[in-house]
C-alpha cells in the first residue's frame, strides 16, 4: 500500500482513464493509522453479522470510487451498521486501534469527500434507512441518516408535505449526506439552507459517544447550537445517525416557466422584477446559457428547444402557492410586464405537471450532458449575482486557444455558479489555465470556492482563498476537540497542514 497519493483530476466517469492529470497536491498517508488485521475483521463480523461486513474486491469497488469516477480509494473493508449503537461500537474500536474511517452515504459527492484516500474503512449508512416519525401538526420528520432523499420526499408528499431540499441526485443521495455536505439544491431561494431546516440530530463522536441532540423544537435557545458544526462538516467531526427536519407544506399549485433573455443584464433585471412582482410564491430562480442548452439537446433523448428562437440566456422560474387562479394571474401579469419592459424576448409556461417536469429536465440534465463530451472540469463557486457570469466569460477568453467548451448555469437566486469546462480528452494545459486562476479570481470578488458541493479532497487546498488564517485555525481546533486522533474522514475539508502562504489575491 503506497503511503502517499497525488490528488489529480482524472477522466470522466463515462470513459476509461486515458492519461494522468497534473499534480494538485500530494497527500501522505498518516503513519499513525494502523493497518487492518484479520482480528479487526473478526471483531466487526461478530458485531454486525456477515451481511454487515463487505470485504470482497468486487463488492468494494462501488465504495472505493465516487460516482463521477474521479477519486479512487483502496479500502479493504466496508461496514454497514444497523443503528447508532453499532456505529458507536465501530468508532470506539477504531479510535482505540487507530483505524481511519470514512462515513459514506449515497456517494454522490463531486469533491472526493465520501471515498477513501488510502485504505480507510468505509462506514456505509445504507442500512440505517428508516423514517422514524412524522408530526402532521408541526411538519417535523425524524429519519435515520441513510434514508434516500427522494424516498423521504415521497413519504412526506403522501402526507401533504415536502422536503425543503431538492437536487439532481435525489434518487440516490442520503439525507445524512445532504446534511453533512450542507447541500443547497434547486429551491434554496424558497426554503433556505439546511442550517435553518435541521432542528436536531443524533451523532456519534470518534470515541464512540452517542450525542442525543434530536430536538424537535423550532425554538431552543439553551446555549451553543452544537448541531450546526456538523452541518457541512463532511463527516470529519462525527457520524450523523438521525435527523429531525422541518418539512414544508406541499404547494397546492405550481407553475414552471422558461424565459429567453438577450443578455445577462436582462437576466438580472428579470430576477429582480420577479422577486418584486411574484414575492412569496417564487420557489426557484435558475439560469443557464445557450451552450448548456445545446449540450442537453445534443445528448438527452426526447428533449426539444423550449422556445421557437435561440437566445444567449435562459431563466427557469418556478412558483409554488395555494391558490391556482391567484398564482396563474400573478405569473401572467409578471410575464406580460417583463415582455413589455423588454426584459424577456420569449417564454413558455408549462400547462401541466408533465410539461413542468420536461422544463425542469432541461436544467437538471446539463450535468449529464456534459459528461458525454469527454473530460469535464467542474466548478461550484459562490459569487455576487451581478458579476456571476463575468467568470464564465473570463474563462472563455482565457481558454480561447484551446479546444475547450465553457458553460455556465446555476442557482440565480443565491449566487451559486456552476462553471464547467469540457474538452474531448484530458488536457493538462487546460487544467493549468483554470486552476488556481479561477479560485483566485473568485477570491478577488470575495466569493467562495465552494458554494454547495463541499471541500472534500479536491478543494481543501484552496480554503485559504475563502477563509482567513484565524478562521482556519478555529476549524482545526474544533476538529481536534471532536476527533483528537483524527480518524474521521482524514485528509479532507481542512487544508493540508503545511499550506503554502496566501496568494496575492487572498491578501487583497
């Protein structure tokens, strides 16, 4: 087993790796961590039973590789606990033996946060998949962390509620993983972040202690709100086993519209106008550029151009409310006024649920379409909304001499840009032109190098561009307090210990 690894940007998931990528940074296996032994496997088998322990190489593959086929570990063991007591016994043993552990949910992450770097034990939450209770008066649901997001939402919809989180990977991601990465999703503009919707949680610390913070109270002002530290911690502080979440009332009516705009400036003005005219019924404000749409039309069967003409920019606006006639009238009035003001050139409104789903598919299929173009360099950053698309144009100019496509799309309502570059094959020169330039430019705009995908292994080296030295030092102290031996998801989130000094961009 090699004791060091170079973090790279490999080939996309739909093609075999054809060439290695350039060095990002070298990760060295922590020599304090023990090697897995036969006695360890025997202990875990006695604890969990034969079906709770996976060690066959063919079974391990899906846990050692992320779904984009970008990151690859060499774990020899996957453990599948049934409850918090199992998790407690596993972590207590691993902490005493100095065995590193990687908590894993649906493994749909994009930054290498949920797969091993070396031979860490994978702690899969897939068997902890029960919805435990639901209060129809408060809308509070309690579930184990291994419940798939789409299944949890279906459970709630049957009872007149919905999850305040929706994202493209909902069919396979776990709610525990969503919380551990602080996933944002498509309807952040309506329901806000998980920091506001998660009311409580049960978590197991590195030494095996079970912490019961499974509150179902909307107002609880007794001391420090410890659970907030675990939201977005990517399993580096503890393992989340149960959650209480405030669900939202299921809208009685929804409308989806796709609009064509002649410039990004008109996109911004249309967004501003939508917020002032549609007010409380706005549930999503998305945008994508024409190159993004062209990829969807090229690669996704049974899709068609939503409008009769081509436009540089498209907006997807969704409204959710309780009165069909009122909401329809409000949306029609907004669209008519926006057209009269010259903000939108054309538009279409879904006439039923099926059409609404088709319009959403145009936006949600962009990532899949990109994966069919060759190598994809994916970036997820937060920027001031007014300058968000400038980054796409800067990147196009910077890569003008390369055979590279650059597309921009994302969550307009919260300033989250998904900037993607694609080339027919991996090109180290393209990557060198993107990084660290993109992150330095983001820092100059006082943006964040990670909007909603987390830091994982691929971005932690760039954390100093978004967080001060003092903030990172506090994070290290928190990590050391909860996990003093460092066994939980090592090498992730925080920058490497010997981080280079801040760049000029950060200093400014």
